[in-house]
C-alpha cells in the first residue's frame, strides 16, 4: 500500500552518536518503509510513528505484531522530495557534504519503478555536484546508470550492493522482494568501469544460515571478480523490533534454530567467541581475495581529487 505525502525537508541530519561510526552526516530517504521485507531489517523501528498513529485511530486495540509488517507493506512516498531537496542543496549554508541516499529504506525498492523519484534526485545531485553514497539490494539501480556515471565523473559516488547469501531460495525467504543475488552482483559488474567507488556489503551474516565458510568465500570471491573497491562484512545484531520480528521468522521457518539463537544472542550482539571465530575466517578470506575493508580511503581520495579539480578549473 502506497501513501503519498509531501515534505518540507529532504535531508535528515544523522544523530551525533551515529556520526562517530559513519563517514557521512546526512541521510535522504525517499520512502518510509521498505517492500524488500528482509526479516533481519534493522530499520523496522523507523515505522514506530505509524504504530502510534494506529493506536490513536484504534484506542484500546492491542498490538498483534502487524506493526512489523507495516514497515514492509505500508510505504510512504515523499512525492515532492526533489522540490524539497533543491531548496536545501541550493541554500548558501549547504556545504556539499556527502549524502547517504536510503538510510532506513532501499531507494530502489519496487515502489521506485512506479514513482521514478531517484532520477529527479540524481539530476539535482549532478546540478549541484553533490557527493553521495547508495546501498541497495536491487538491480533497478541500473535504470539510472547514465545519471550515476555522470555524477561519478563530477564528484564522489559510492555504490554498494548488499549480498548475504548466494543461495537463491534462501535469499527469497530472507529478503523476499529484493533482487536475486546474481542480479545484485551484476550491478557491481556494470559500475566497475565507471568513476564510481563500488563496495560489497556482506551484512548481516546470519549464524547457522549464511555463515558457512563456503557461502562467505563464494560471495567474497565473486565480489573480488567484480573488482570492488572494498568489502564490508558484518554480523547480525538483534534488538528491539528487529529482534522480535526475527525470532518470529525463525519460529515459523527454522524452529530448530530458535534455541541456538537464544543462546548466541543473550544480548543484542552475538556471543564473543562466535564473533572471534567468524572474523578469523573472514579476515583470511579477505586476504586471500585481496579485498580491502577500508571504505574511507576511496572516499578521501576521491573527495580530495574533486577539490583539486575545482581549483584547476578556477585557474584556467
Ligand atoms: S533492503 Fe534494507 S531497509 Fe529494506 S527491508 Fe531490507 S534491510 Fe530493511
């Protein structure tokens, strides 16, 4: 279900605590909610305001767990996002900082095929030469190859693709409406010869489901074949709404894993010994395929080059 809405601001300043670990300070979300429906989704919390709306509309109604589904099914579309964005990008106070497109949704979820708002957003990024990062699980991004390629020639563009498993059936179960893994990798292949920085996000790694050395090696070797600039693996974290939703998913689909998960996830993060073993495997694989885990370096190099280019243009 799509709900169209109008916004006054397009950019959202990321909380100071999160900025310490992220290489950008601004988020732009064209949609609220995400149809991809990944059962481990970290962003389910961002629909809390809709829970409140429902409770206000139906006082006394108990929660039935529908709120979790609302994030996947009730998609708010910011139809005037480009208009609101242009006001911010054109403002004298805007310092052309890196904008992360899609912090709590996938900008290339199925709704984007209908609304096409990313093309308007990218046209503005080109107009204002604004650096961006995008992470997606959809090959719909290839529709905008021309604009992304053009922007990457002007400034820093980071295109990351998330792949958790190469098993198509498991992927469909875990991430129902995202593109199949092979199609996601085709995105990295397509951007390989452009000026964009490309990265593989292998996250979250799900214990007992996607953590086999074979799966990890297959994904990393394929990413190496796509000549990615970096690869970022990360283990599942379970808290709040995500924890509840994921345990419900396990109980329905992998009941035998509920107890092992309870033991491993006594807290939000996985057990330390498990993490140490997994990171050991990952670090040898990263070394074997000569993959860098440093996503900051390409950004620093590209942004400093852009500054030099601008100076050169000025001196002409
Ligand atoms: S693609 Fe990202 S935002 Fe969308 S459901 Fe999956 S994890 Fe959540």
